[in-house]
C-alpha cells in the first residue's frame, strides 16, 4: 500500500486512537456492532480510514535493456557530492525514440546513444518523473533494434539518509570526525547512485571504477584489477574492479573509507576479509572464523560452489539495516560484525554468528538466483532466516540454536500473524515504495518458520536435492516462489505447491484442537483446525473459513524425541488412531514445535503433559511451545489466565535458557497489561517468586564448566529479578555497579545489561548521569547500544524526558535513536505516554531523518507494540465482566 502524505496519515492515526480509547463504550460497541452486521472486521474499517487507494504503478519498458554497466564514480568526501560517468552496453529490442530508466536525486548533465557501428545521437531532453523515480531520455531520431552504448554524465549528493550512495560519520583514533562513502541499495536505491534499470529481474554485469583519495580503502563487489594515480589530481587514485557476474542492481556496492582488516581463506580457496574501524582489526576475528566455516558449509549443502574469488565483510558506522548481502561485499552494522573478546557478551557473539550466516546464505539464495519481483521477497528472506540457524548449529552446536529459533522467530511470527491486520507471506507488490512495508516478521520469521516446517515435511535429503536442482536451473537468472515448489516437488514426490500455497497465499494460521479417547491399547485422537485470532474466537459460523494443509506429527511419552505418526490434515477435522499406547502415557502433538500452528488440548490431555514438564522428559523446545500456546490462548480469551499461571508451577525445575526467556517475555506482556490496574505489584511479586529459585541456583558469578547458555540464562534471570524489585538482587547490582564505575571490579560483559537495567529501574538523576557518562566513555558500539537500550528504565518523568531528548542528540547514532525511544516506550506506563508524546512532537525531524525508510516504520512498530498493551486492556474492559474477574483472580494468585 502506497504511503499517504505522512502528516495526513499521522493525524488520522491520532483521530482513530482517540475514537477507540476515549469514546464512550456505547459508541464503540455501536461501531463494533455495525462492523459485525456487515461482516466487516474493525481493522478493515481502520484500514480504509487510514489508507487511500493504491496508486497505479508500471514497471520499466522492455524495449531497451542493459547488458553491462561501465560505471565511474568520483565521490567528494568534503562537499558530500559525487560525479559519475555511465557507459552502458544495451540492447534495443524494438525501435524507440526514448529510453526510460530509474533515477532519483541525480542530475543528468549529458546523455547520448551510440548504435553499434553508427554515429552518436545526443539526447534532446530529460523528463524526470520524480514521484515514480524515473527519467525518460528523449532522442531526436528512432533508436534502431540492435546493440549500442548509452553514455550518461551525472552528479549526485552523498546524502545522510543511510540509503543510496551516502556518507557515514566516524571518529578516528585521534578523535577527528571524518566521513566514509558507502552504499545501501536494497530495495530500490541504486537509482540514487547512478541512472539504471533498478528492478531485480533486469540483470547485467558491472565494470566499476572508483576515483578516491589515495589514503583511503576502496572496495566493491569484485577484486581490484588495477590501481593507478588519477592524472587530473595526484591526491587521488583510480581503482578498477574486475567484471562482476550478471547480477541485479540492488546487490551492487562500493565503500570508500579508512579501515583495517583481518584475512583468511576458506577450505575451498575463497579469500575472506573482515574490515573493521582503524585499530580494531582483532574485533573482526570472530566473524572471520564464522565466515570461513560458513562458506564451505553452504557449498556442501547446496552442492554449488561460491562463484566469486573473494568475499569482504565490512562494519559501517552509520547503517540502517542489520546487514546487507551485496554480492562479494557484505555490509554490516558494527554491532552485527565486531566482537571484543573481553567486552562482548555471549548474546552478541551469537547475534554476529547468525547475521553472518544469514548474509552469506544470500550469496546463493538471492544473489546467484534472484527473485523475479519484490512479491517473492519473502522467499529470499525467509529462506536465509531459516538456514542461518542451520549454519550456526553446524558451527556452534553448544548454542542449542534451534530451541532459540522457536522463541526468537517462530513464536514472534505466530503473535504477529494472529492479528486481524496481518498479511499473507507472499504480498503482491506494485510500486517499489511498498517494498519497505513487507520487510517485517511475516517475511522473515513466518517465512523461516514455514520453510522449517517444509524441510521437516520433505526430509533433509530430498530438500537438499530440490534446492540443488533449483539453484542449478536458475543460476544467474530470476525465479519465483512457484519455481522452487516445482523443484522440491520433483525431488520429493510430495504435493509441495498445494501444501505451501495454503501457508503463503493466505494470512494467519490454524489452531489445532485435540481431544482423545482410549480404546483398549489404542489411543484415538480427534483433531480439528480453525483459524486462530489473537482477538478471540469468532462467534457464529462463516462461509469460506480458511483451511490449511497441515503436516501433523505425533509423539508419545514412550519416546518424546521420536515421531510415532505423521498425517497431513487437509480438511477441517479428522480422526487418528495410534496403536499400542498405554493408558498412562501422554500424547504430544507437534514434537519439536515445527508445525506453524497453535494447539489447544483437552483439559485431560493438558493435565497428562504436566509431569513431562516437571521431570523434563518433554524436550525443551516442546516445553517452550506448550507454555507459549497457553499464554496465547489466554490472551485471546480462550482459556483462563489463572490456569496458565498454575501450569507455570510445573516449570519449577526448568534449567533451559530459551524456555525461561520465552516465559519472561510472556510474563512481561501480562505485566504491561496490569500496569494499568491496581494489581501491578501483584504480578511483580509473582515474577519474583517464580524466578528466585533459578536465580539463587545460578548466582552472580560464572562457574567452572559453564557455557554459552548458562551465561545467557544468568543475565536473563538477574535482569528479570532486578526489574521486578527483588531486594537482594537490587542491592548486589548496586554494589557491583559502584565497583564497576570506580574501576575496582569491571563487570563481565554478560552481567552489564542486567546490572544497568536494575540500577536504572530503581535509580535517580545521579544514576542516569553516571550511565550517560559511561556511554560517552565507551569505545565500543556494542557497549553504547547496551546502555542506550536500558536508559528508558529510569522511573522519574523528568528523567524519562531527558532520555528522550538524548535519543535525538549527537551522542546517539541515527540508526540507534529508535532503540532509545523503544526502550522508553517499553519501560513503564509513564514511559509509554512520554514516548508517544515525544514522537508526535518530533515527528517532522524523525521523518526527515529517515525519509520513509524502514527505520521510521520500525519506530512506529515499537510504539504500536506498546500501545497494543494499553489498547488490549481497554478491549478487555469492554468485553465482559468475567474477563475482568479472571484478571483480578490472576493478579492475586500467589
């Protein structure tokens, strides 16, 4: 959906929020009842109110297309401009007197066309269509069918919006402020660096030459083939790079700046370099280790070699995304690439491993074979988001990374996709301005989750066979989702397209309702499916209710790690007979929590599973999935919250980090809901009681034999206890913080976040001043970000305002402003109100800073998430008295 005028949209949001929150209940119920009578969900009314009609969009004409771009760029790192010369080899497929290209924020000086063997034809006019980011080059005579050369001289700006060809500010070791020139082209910003056919299906080769200061590093997708003095200015050099393979424009990249690097070779002979800020080369060692392990892993998995002679990974100071998979030159935020052995925490190491794995997967899946249009973006991102975990599990099996996938991606996607205003995985994209709207958890996390389910359904051997066929068939070409399904179907003999279309072309997912009966030695299961909605079950019957083709796996307590039966549920309900199941054995649906659905067990079945939680015979991933389903069912009003909290008692012996992490998130949501009631302290007491035993067991200091997951668990538990006001934790955190600040005993990296959070949550202006001083002194971006994320925990309203003002100061990098504001919004009821007002008051500056990129949408999503807590409570109050009574009982539950 094309974005309307931002101020119009902004005020429409305000009006709608005001209507929903502050109109009398009778008026809101009237609105709801009208929607009900018309079979029109409330979100549709909101959507039609907020959004105008989509404006039409036409892709570039095909009468002229590029074969090779010869591109010369000369950036000015002082005046923040650049000069460019393009000489593109093109094919004219039918006679025309104009060439239409993409162009944005670029001024064309001259343009001409030279037909093969003919005379040069100068363009007589440049017609810019700014709204569509196109330019039409007009010629006085018809360009005849055949080959030719298009020549364009142009100038542009090294902008500060973190897109296109832009400037990135950094500080030298001596303290001087300087700028690098870097790129970020996905989805549609190559056109800000040079006029081009900026669509993923219009591939070409690239010959890139950069004219840069001789004391700067210059990098591009390929290796350097020539470097010589620039004849017009002896302070510059001319750097020429090898010809690229045929590729899409969004994957082109170049970087000019000051960097150190570490280098190695993968076992299959690819040169790997990690570029870091000057003086921090050693912080690139961990990423280098991951990259050199990852390339051979993917080569073996896909059975296709990496096609370039080198790959560079580089840390960029100002970078909007986490990373970008440019072919042969992968760009990263510093925090997604750099690891300090002494000052980086375990979660940062894990994050770097995942991001490196994700971006290197794209070198095959996305770069070698590219989506035909942005409609198929989910396949790029969903696949890379799945296989990054496969890669990290190969490199670091001690991370137990697949259990963490369920908490980090799978449940996150379920939560978002249960909303009435979700969208299908595969979204029809028209105008490129719509692309940023689908860079969300549906594309990434649901995409990854359904691919994980598909991999499990097919089996690894047939999945790899199908992937190999797909990559070989479409290498250096473009493909669609259907092309992959066809290859996987041929490899497995299973109805892949039929199954997967039910997951990718309709939004949402089913809840699987299960009941059982014992017939002698057999267990008979009645299984049904219906759409799960976070807003609660729909009343009445509706025609055309969605159905999914659901791969269902079943295990028993006899062997919880082994699937006893698989069925494909392709209808609303079915009956399954499982033989040789003793009456005292339990049945578990979806072992491994692989299928993308919620489960509602009968009371008896749920009760029978509780011993498996207590004695840990249920696998960690299944313990996690079980409690997450229960919390979601409670939030949807389908079961009692009190019953969920009683189930929590079964987790008293829980040792697994990821299970505790998911419990913590779910309790955090309930805590936010209750912050608007008199029962907030009761839920804090519940949290303290639940987390105290594991906190006492772990203690503050690491023990011999502990590993990665123990470090993560300790930080999680201490942070949760500290935030909830656990007295002993608060006192110890203050003591350790004081010693850290005084330099007597530096906090281990894994304890810094929980200690910082705890002292701020219960701190004053002196605490905030100390924390801001630590931020200023920090030399590592990871430490700055660690502090920025927790500053919002400060409780006093005037100090909250100081934190918000700090978010827009020069002390915070532009891409990190969102984290600071989000930290305030997620901290407390007062923080949410203050953050919302701050965003409204500073909307113009925020919008201008991010220029409609995905950081602005991320900011709104952060606010939206915390607003939903408020709105959910309003809806709870408006539903019925029994819901409130359940919440009240829950609040007093010890």
